[in-house]
């Protein structure tokens, strides 16, 4: 309650802070995720090109 009152005093709300944080996280992490996915695809293509089998760990 007190925290929300302080936020309102400064013209914001906890929902706004949560939304801004989620956007900032997405802006920061999405390029890294895309880069890792691209690297993963490159490695998988190399394995296929060289006829090297690749098996993932069995699901638990």
C-alpha cells in the first residue's frame, strides 16, 4: 500500500513499472535468443552436411 502510494505520488504505478520492465527484458533478451537459434541451426546444418548423427538427450 505504501509503495503504491509513493509510486502514485511520482505519477506512475506498479503495473507501469512491470510493463516497462517486461518490454526492456524482451528488447534485451530477444536478440540473444535469435542469435543462439541461428548458431544452433548453423551447427545442425554442419552435422547434416557431414553425415554426423546428433541425438538429443531423452526427455525425463
